């Protein structure tokens, strides 16, 4: 409801309580005063921006030096923010999951996958990148 309509509605509620019915000029003056009052009020808060669509980067393979650096370097070069990271070693096997925010990236997700693939091949590891919401949906099935 816009401010003028709100002023009219408030006036209507107030004036319906007054008996006998006030003259038309009084009604118009009350509405005008309310409109001026509402116009001086700041607009309501802007609707919150939707949260960014996050992605999950998973790297799996034999452990070797520089794995974290290799992938985080590609992300940094293309404006992708690392939101969370977890990595582990189990009997020489390396596993890493990064939650990333690609909303500021200079490439789309497919382009980012293409940039990560040569790094994975050079290190002999597997790399998977997908949107977090899709990952969750697939895992629910």
C-alpha cells in the first residue's frame, strides 16, 4: 500500500469513530496532515538481497604438496571467495571440500570447472565443482 493510500485508510479508521460525522473539510485536512507526515518518514527497509548461490569444490586423490595452493590460486585469480574449507588425509589419500562464493567471479561455473581441470590433471587428483543447492538435492534422493 502506498503512503497516500495508507493515510486515507488511517483517516477513515479514525474518522469512523467520530460521531457525529465531521465536515468534509475536516476529513480532507486530516488526510492531508497524515500524507505530509508519512512523506517525511523514511521509506521502509530495502528488501534483503538474496544470499549468494554457493558452490562446493571437492578434490580427491593421493596426497602431494601444493594441492590447496593450486586450487585456491585459481579461485583467487578469478574472484571466487572461499567461504569454508575442510581437508583431511587418510592413509596418504587427500580429500578437500571448499564452499565457495562464485558470485564475484569473472567466469561462470562451467568456465571455472574448465580452469580447475588442468590443475587437477597436473596433480593427479579428481576435482568436482557444483552448486551447493544441487549437491544437497542430489544427496536427498
